C-alpha cells in the first residue's frame, strides 16, 4: 500500500509515468470535460502485485474507463468508493495490467482545485477567467490521478477553449499569445500531480529575458513586467549557487486578485498574485521564493505532505540567498527577521503539547503543515544554522550536490538525513553535536541555541515605535520607511491600540486604503482588533477585492473576536470572488 496517507494511490503496485490530457473548457457550465490517459509502469508479476489501478478523485463524474489492448481500446470495470470529505473518492480500476488506461470524465462546478471568474472579477472586465490550484491535494478535483508527490510523470495536453481566450499550463507553452481555441502543450520533465496547472483568460506575453517572461491581462502586463524585471538576474545567481536551471523557460502568470496564495511554483509557469505588483519591487521576494522551488520542491520533491519542510524549508532558505544576492544583505536580513519574529511570537504562548503539534521536530511525521508557515520556517532556520556552522564555502557545494543527487526524484527526511550524514557531517565531525542535530530533527520548537536575525534598521524602528507608544511622538522619518520597516513597526505593535493613536498614525501616514497588501493586512488586523470603525469601509473593500489567504485570513480572525456580524456581512459580499480554498478557510474562522 501507499506510504502517503493523503492519497489512495498504490505506487508500490503501479505508477503513472506519462499523462495525456484531452480537455474542453466549458465556461457556461464551469466544468472541464475530456479524458486522462495514463501510461503505466507495473511492478513485479501479476501474482505478487495485482492488477488494480487506484486513482484519486474528488467530485469527478467518471463517464468511461478503457484499457489499451493489442487490437484497440477495451472497456474496463471500475468502482468509485464512498467519498471522504478531505481525500475524495478512490477510483479503483480492474485491468489486465494494461500499459495504458484512459479515463473519460467531467469535473464539478464546485471543483476545489479550479476557480471560474466572471468578467467583472478580472482586470479587463470583458472576458472570463479560469485557473487551477492543485497543491496540496486538489489536482484530484480536476484530473483522476495518483495524487501524491511520490509519483512523478511527464505530460502532454490538448485543450479546447473559447477562441477569444488564451490557455496556458505548467508546461512548454511557447511565447506567442496567438489565440486559436485549440492548444497543445508538453511537459517533458517528470513532475508530481500537485504541479499540474491550467489557466485561461485574456492573456498576453511580455518578455523579461532570454528564458523568462510575464503573462498577464493587457491592462496589467507592463506594470508586472517592470516589477519582475530582475527575474533573469535571480535565475543567474541561483544557478551560480546551486546548479543549472533544468526546466527550459521560467515564465510568470499574474492572476486576478482572488488567487489564494502569493505564488504557486508550477514548473515553467509560476502563478503569482497581483498583490505583489505595487511599483517598488519591495514584495518580489515572493518571486524569488517561487523561482527557488525550481530547485527545492520541483526538482527535489518531498514524497508525501508529511515532509513538506523538504519543499518549503529548503525553498525559503534558497529564496533568502537569492534576495541577498540581488537586493543586498540588509534586505535579506529584514525579510528573515520578519518571518522569525512572527514565528517566535506565535510559539511563545503555547504549551509543550501544543508546541509539539504546531512545530514538531523536522523528522516528525504529522498533519499536513500547509495551513501554517511555522514548519517551513523551522526547516529554513535549520539550513541557515548549518550554513553558519560549516561556512558557505562548505555548505553551498553540499547543497548543490544534494540537488544534483536527487534531481527529479521524490524523497523523505530519512533520505536527506542520510545524505547529510554522509556528505557533510562525516567530513566535518566536530562542527555539529548529536544533541544539536536532534534538537532540530526530533524536538519541538526552535532550539534555544538558534541565533535570531537582528537588523540594525529594525532596532531603530522598534525604538521609534516604543517612543511613540510612550509619548505620542510620531516616528521621525517614517514617511521614507521601506515596506519591510513598516511591517516590523506593525508586527511588533500591540494587538490593540487606542482610537486616538490609530487616528494619529493614520492621518500622518495614510495607512487606511494603502495599495500595499502586506501593510494593509497588518494595519487592518490592528484596526479589527481595536474596533477602529473609521477604517471599516476601506477594510471591507480590501477584504472584498483581495482573496490571498495570507492577507485576508488574519483580518477575519481579528474581526471574529470583535465584530463577527460585520465579518459575516463582508464575507457574504466577498465570497463570490473568493477561491474555494479561501472560502473554506474563512468559513472555519467564522464557524459557518
């Protein structure tokens, strides 16, 4: 049976090695319909490995299942299990160990991995938009597939769509935005199912460099291209550090504001939130993060969601190295300090039992950590600590060797620890003690000996904030602060402030209505917790326009504690524009 408890698939018996999709996009019905053909690699003999193929599905209507025989396609017996709320339903297919199996199906309008947007929800306001979000286990809602990161496959797709729309996938799309209504794409490298991606809308292309470019709606593509103009430089410095980029092109697709994440690292086509396009490049660490996934996550992949730190922890570390190389040490230091501060504050009030659940040891196999940033940060912190102990001259070649050794493979923490012992610890036996390593791998929380990032600029921000809270004297020079300095100012401020202080700060610096989503999230979180009603109208507009979970969920959480009725009223208006993933998260907060 599978080792991945988030999937019904049985890769020990049979694995998909190549997937062929033939899909029709129906915007009227809000469904995808077509077929998924699996090329299969069977293990062992029929007597010891059986003849069944189990695929993951969620709310799919299966129309037919066929197996390829010597004289053509023949119907196969299949059954759909009673669906589980989280995992969906197992599709069990009885085969004669066919080399290829084809499933004809259609999705549901409520597919959790798809969002269908009316024209009014787009920048252009004329054409509709559709996009997918497969991570973590949402690919099964639009493709019957072995939905586990332990299985990797190449794929090809033929997609039919309304001729006025451009279709893109996480594949080799080319760079022409000519619209034909019929599209063929190929992904030659093997990927896990959560990196399957599709989008369709009024999209045009703007090049950034020889290997990179931006896809976006015509009204936003130039601004996005300016914001992301350092992408090619990011690629260059990462290759110098950790080895070649192995995916051909690296393009970015800027989605409408309802996209629930900052970015999604779909290979060859990162999906990105428009909330980072603000004109000053202060939030482009999101792009550095998604690019870093081209090495950590896409290239070397966790083999189940229990080991998500192998994806996100490594990526956060590589992201910071990219940011440092392109934007300087101080910028990278501030970014790290912001993330560490948020984690340490969150962990401070937890009991030991709660801490073991919220931030277990990296080797602990616990529930999927996709709802929190603390697990991945612990992984990143661990790698930074190793870098400090061994020096970059030693650690960088080790990490590059890790990416080379496990390229296009799915691994677990045991594999990493074995590699660490063999290629780093054994060669430098006095650099790290067994107890120190165990503290990271097996014990909850952040080890006490882990150094915190300290930014001199943040120390001045902290002093200015503390003085303002004591004397009412506004911070001098705050009008010229960077985004990161404002984030620090608000992050370390009290959760609740008096209306007088909030009004003073707002009048001086215009925080209400800011176009910077990261500042807005922190400001409106304080506004909601403090019941500062003067900013409620702008706060409601922010929650209605933006669907990125990182930005809206903390505000809803604060509102739930002070004005649940107002939160429910705003959510009712915002919900039609939210992704199903965001909708479900807000419902949990509001108890709906």
